[in-house]
């Protein structure tokens, strides 16, 4: 047993001698830091008025929050959505030559619809545009150019003159006798 203790002692002494060497090296390699004089600064800070803190604890309720929102999401999303583009109706060119497929009443209806879509509302703008929808050198264009300015004074007067010149195509209805004859001609 005494041998073991001597071995332990020698191990400890060897370790301690290494520690001393490391400490000596550290102290010899250090550079002394010069002492600086720090001047005293006399600073006057402006006084701040303390406001209540906006930071709250999770447990503190917000007194200014209501249960209902002050906005309408439906209105927001409706205004944010792009409006669908409607195709602008373009009336067919009107010739006024009595062609069976050309109905003056349908032309006027289509023309008025196109003016509403294009937001043309004044009489003078409608009358200026109307001439663009008449066939070149057609009966309708010659009539329009020859029309006195009194008939072009406003849109209502012009429409009355147009409807007087070109009567709407009337769809003939069958009489009772014609219906009976048609029914009797059918064979079962």
C-alpha cells in the first residue's frame, strides 16, 4: 500500500508543476492595460411626461375593443373584385330600304341599349352617334342628312321623326279561322 501512495503523490506533483508553468506563461504574456481618466460629463436630460403604457398583459382586457368590427368585409371584397366586363352591344347598320330582316324598332332598341352601355346620355351626343350607324349612301343616311334641324333639336323629337318615317314591322297574328283551318289540315 505504501507504494500506491507514493505513485499518487508523484502524479499530483507532476500535475501541479504543469499548472505552475501554464500560470507563469499567462502572466508573462499579458500586457498591462493603461489606466484612463474618465472625465465627468454633466448632461441635463429634458423631462419627459410619462404616458400610460400601451403594453398590456394578456390578462388585461382592451377597454376600447368592441365585439363587432367597425368595417364590413362584404363591402370591401365586393369593391376589391374586378367588375365583369360586359360586351358592348353594337347595333347593326340601318339602311332603311325595307329589307324584311331589318326592323326599325329593333334597330332603335339596340341603339338605345348601346348608348346606355357607353354612358352616352346627352341628346346631341346621341344624335351625333346615330349617323355613324346608318349605311353609307343608304335611304336612312340621306333622310338623316336632309332632316331639318328642328327635328334634331332633342332626342325625343328625333325619335318621333324616325318612327314616323320608318314604321315598326308589325307581326301579323293568325285569326281564329286560320287556326281552325290549320288544325283541320293536320292528320292523325
